[in-house]
């Protein structure tokens, strides 16, 4: 394995651990359901990490994830 592949695997494992802490370990508290836009943004982040070898494609995925996150925040603020 190349060093870049090892870094990508470490990043994916770190994101999975963070997701477990955020969604799996909050048993006593009321959970907010993840919105479809948030899930899609998370998927684009994972895709950006996987395709980081091709910089323009990887960074494009990160950009789409940021845009989806901002749109989701705007939708949530308008509901209140």
C-alpha cells in the first residue's frame, strides 16, 4: 500500500468513528433524524476522500458537500 492509500483509510476510519459517536452513542438523549441532504453531503465527503488522487474531482466533491450543507442549514432555519 502506498502512503496516500494509508492516509485515505485513516481518514475514512476516523469519519466512521465520529459518525458512531454522533449517531450511535446518544441513547439517552432525543435524537434528531439525519436529513437526506446531510446524508448526501456526508457521502460526497467520503467520495472526495476516496477520489483525492484526482484533485479536481476530489475537491469538487468537497465543494458539493459544502453547498449541500449550507442549503440544509438554510432549510432548517426557515422551518423555525
